C-alpha cells in the first residue's frame, strides 16, 4: 500500500494564487473539472482485439506494437474512430452505411492511452472515472488487470476505480478492452428514428477522467435551493457533499466553501476508509439564506441566472481535493389540472411546455460547436424544453448549455427497452426490465445519472419510461432513490397516459400523431393528440430539408423522382416512406414536377403544419399544458421529424415553430376561425393594437379591422371572430400584426387559407396518424403572378459573429409569397450554418417594407466572404444590393 505524501507548501500557495485563473480554465459544467480532475481526452488508439497478437497484459504494458491501431480521442465509439481515420468515408451518403460490415464489431475492441504523473500526483490517491462504457470492459493499468467486465458493465453506469496501487511516477499505460452489447442487453438505441449503427455504439462513449487527490476526496456535491414562492425575494440553499478517506489512517481537517460573498467552514474527522456526508444547512449557516436571489428562469420567462460553488477539502492543513459546481436557484413542481392533466411550475408560476425531442448523433460523435448551435436553435425557435429520450449526451456539455440558455430538459429512458422487436425479450404491459439482476442494474444506472446531473437547474423532470410504465418493483426503487438523492424536482412514471400503482396517473398523453396531419387537426381533435393536456411526443411527421441538404445525402441521379433511396433516409417501420405526406402535399398544393418544386412546396407545408401545432397549444393554455414536437433534430441525414437537419440547415418547420411560439403572439385559429392573443410571459400588456387584414387572390384588402386590446400575464384569449371567407374562393390571405401604443411591432403572422377546408377522418385514426376525408385546395397559389422585390443588405461584425441586416421591399401590387432568405459563402455557394434569422420564409404585402436580421459565426464561412440571395414562391431569385 502506498503512503500518501502531503502536497508541499509551495503548491498550496500556487493553488491559492491561481484560483481565479482556474475558475476561467475549468470546464463550465455543473460539476466542473479542476486541477484535481484530469480529462483523458486525447492520445488514445483503438484496435479490434481479434487483430491484436499481444496478450492482454502486454497490450497494457510497454511492448505493444502500434501498427494497425487507429488514433482517436475519447469519448468516441469504435465506428466514430474509424470514420475519423478514413476507414469509412462519406458514411451517410446514399447507402454507404450498408457497406460497413458488422463482423468486426462482434469482437471486443481495445482502447489504449498513456498518461504522465509527477511525484506528488503518484504519491496521492489516483482513481479512474468511466462515465460511459458500452457495454462492458476489462481495465488494465501498466500490465495489471485493475477491473473486470463482470463489474464494469452497463452504458449508463458511472464507474470509479482506485488505481493507486497500479501507477507510478512518470509514464503510465491504460488499456481498456471493451466488449460489445449482446442481444437482450440494456444498451443504447435509436428505435425507429434511423438505421442502427453497425457497431451498436460500442466503445467509451463518454468521458474518462483521472481523479488526483490527497487522502480525502470530495464526492457527490449537491446544492439545493428553496424559494419563497409568494414573494420570490428569498431563497435558502443547502449544500451537501460526501467525504471519503482513502487512507488507512484517521484524517482530520475542514471543508471550506465559497459562493460569491458567502463563506462556509465545517471541521471533520474521518476514520480509515470512512465515507461521511456533510451538510451545510440554512438553519446552521444563516448566510445560506439569500435576499433578492437571482433566480433561474426558462427561455422567454426571465434570465437563466447561475451561481458557482467552490468547495475545498483540507486534510492535515493541505488542500486534498477541490470541487466546483455551477447551479441555479429555482424551484420546480408539477400539478394535475381539474381535467387530470399534468402541468409544471417554475418558481411557483405555471409554464406551458414548448419543446422538441433530442437525439444524439448516430455515432454519438459530440461536436461541441454543433451541440451549442442546436441549443441556441431551440432558444431561437422560442422553445423552452428539450426532451431527452434515452440519450443523455456524451458529456455534460448539453446540460451546461441548457443551463446557460434557459432550456428545460426532460431526462429519462427510451422506449428502446420496452418493445419485444427492439429489445428481443418477452414483453408484457411493463418495460423489459424484469429480473432482479436487471432491476438492480437499471435502478443503479438511474441513480448514477441523477447524481451526475442533479445540479443542473435546466433539468425539469426525471422520466422513468417512455411508452410503458416501469415494473412496480423497479418504480419503487426509483421513487425511494429520488427521495434520497434528488427530492428537488418531480418524476414522471411514463410519457403516455397510464396509471401506476406506485405513483398514480401520469397525467400526460402519447397519442400521436407522428405522420402528416393538416393544420386544423390540432384545434379539432378532442380524443387523441390535439391541443389539450400534455402531449409528450407528437408532430406532423416528415420535414424534408431544402435542396442543398438533399444533394449532400443523395446522388444526383436519385434526386428525382422520389425513389427507394429517399425511403432509406426516412424513418423505419411505419415511417419508411413519404407516401402519406406526398399524397397530402399533392392534393393541397399540386403535384411537383421536379425536386426543386417539391422541396419548395415541402417548406410551405412544413411551416404551415408545425406553426398550427404550437399555436393551438397556446390558444388552449392551460387546458393544454405542454407539447413536445417529435423531433428536434436528426441523428443522421433524413426526411423525417426534424426542425433542422443533420447539417444544421433550418427548414420551413424551424421558422414555423419560431412564429408559432412567439412569447406574445397573435394567432388565427383553424378550428373556430377566430383571432386570438397568447401571452407566454409573466408580464401583462394593457395598451396594444391588433391589426387584422384579409386579402383575396388578387392581393386586394377585402377586410380590415384594428382593435385596441390588452392581455393578462401567462394567458390567452379570443379577440375577434373572422368573417366567413366563402366569397374569397379559392384561396385568401390573413395578415395579423400586434403593436405597442408607441407603434413598435410586437408580433406578426401571415396565413394562407382555402375556402375548401381540410376535413378530418377521425374514424380512421391510427396510433400514428389521423387521415383526411378531403383536403384544402391551395393549387391556386401556383398561379400567383411573378414579382420582383428590392433587397438591400449590410454585413456588420459582432465579435466572433457576423450580423446581416436586410431590408426587403415589395414595390408591386402583388403579394410576394414565402420568400426564402439565404446567406452563403461567395465562392462555394454553400449556405452558412448555423444561421439565426429573425424571420425567414417571409411574405410581403403590396408596398410592404420589412427589416430582417441574421447572425452567423464567422468561422462558418471557412475563410470565404459572405453573400446574400433570396428566392420565393412567386418571387424571382435575386442577390440584392450591398450597402
């Protein structure tokens, strides 16, 4: 047994002097990386064990040959590493994914790296932390087996391994032999969203860390907050942490904490190998009772304020360990309405959940810039929630960003384990977790995830299951665990309507649709997925991307007509084609004669369909308490369930979501043809002017109404009944604008409507769609006269971003319909991504002038100069004039 040598005085002084610098250098996560935690990220290599001639001990020793090994970083699945090494190229183009053989991934794969330790570090306590292994692993250090796959298994377990007796000063070798999941294992899965990755996400899919401490370490630091919900001007904090003595001798010392100007200090005495929980309560430490705290609020409801706790463990007068935690002060609760629908409150105030479902990259390849762009996209679309179904991210990066941008997270398990055709086992009315061994594994897995993530204020609810309830024995373990580990937020037994014998009714629904439905569905349906209650996953189905993205996934000779290669890039099962979507698109907008015409009409249909969904839930708040669009993003390039595609290209649904989710909105109700105001904010508006205009196909105003209106906070109400438009056949337009008394525009919406309404066939409803008896007729839009608009633009540098200011002017007497705005690289012609337009797919009335802004990262241009272009339904393509 090694004896710990305390850190010298000079190192302690250096730690204190560099504390401010470390706070900048440390990772911004709810449990921040500091000097005592080292991320083993770079310098790894991987190879299939069937191709390795050396013994296991030799692989982790100094004599292993590097020939045939592939360089990588961690986290990385095996297939992701092979793609980065060029073994498989352009994996997502056409059917290239099918060319990847499955046989190499039936074997274990080695992950190998080296790390250096100085004398101080090697004399302390050294532990390895594996935050995600899929599926199991043997761990070897310097030629010795330190951990076995019999103990290190389960992709959602977080494992800590003491390697103090295996390391030395200087170079150390770590080799991890990762075994693939077998049929029936509770592994990671994508259900029917996309093809299965050939390697089944085999590998070290989350971070690997070294913990370098003295005799005493800090673990499971947690900051809880209790808010005065009546006044919101007081909050009480409780700080807890576990202390572990890793030595064979008694140790005494103190734990000291700092939260801005708050100081905490508590002495401790630990017996050899003892683990002790310390709690700083507001009763014993009055400084933890805060006045006028900066609360954390979701997007559009306030600022997502954050605090930082620094906690040190001093043993024998030296700093033995340090942890830093970023947290938010807020209180989450749920409730059941009189109708039995579950809703949620933040800091005592009701919040309408507006969200979408997240999926990780198919290879679990987490690009930091891409993750941030996606969270910013969610905020930009005026969403306040992301649902994580079985994908928890390859690091805490997603959670850090959600904290920062005010996006709530529903974190929980996937339906991957709930259906026999996915899991492979016998199924009943409960999830597939049934044996005592499996119940122990999955309950411990959830505990690990909760402990790992509980400091993030963005997490709204822990979700036990998706389509099915957990078995009562398992749910009881979940309930008892959360009562101890995280009593600060609610849980949800399942995301569908069900009654648990442990926790009662879920109060939510998962009644579809998942395929295309017409806009009036959300207002008229009263039995399935319509705008009542909390629909935890739903949406109008396919959202084909713009042509530029299609060219990146399909060969030129497969772009048109739609064929089996398009279907390969759809979903699976019921969602492996676009037949239902194309039927509706052809009937409503007319058949497309080219891929260009198809994607143009698809963006119009996607905008119209998704905007109505989000608006219907707003109009009916709080009879409706939430809606989660299925989905937010895509794991690979495809046609289904995406508000932006794999390449971060926004589609019509993206801007339809942004328009339909405006925090202060003026809305046309497709059900009763009324005009409504919706206010999602916690501020009342008293002196507003609503401007209503109805135009015919000749672009003439046939009805106009101005109303002076007001609206209380966090509510909606009807302000006008629109006259019947029968005389406006076949198509007419409704333009809605909302102004402050000063004339500042607060909200706007533009609708195209048909005198031949969509008629639902509710008797033909299936679990995934409600068909139509007949469809609205928008084919007259194809006869809109072509127009020329004027556009002026200016590029302005804003730090690391460009801001583009565009002024659009329609000098004609014809509506300029559905104009797509695009900023692109001047040389390549490729759209700059990500891009954040204030508005896009805009329509201009005769004589209307509209100013629009876009922001995009400078490095998104790859050294090119930015340029601007536009095109529209009846608008001739142009490039505008630069200022």
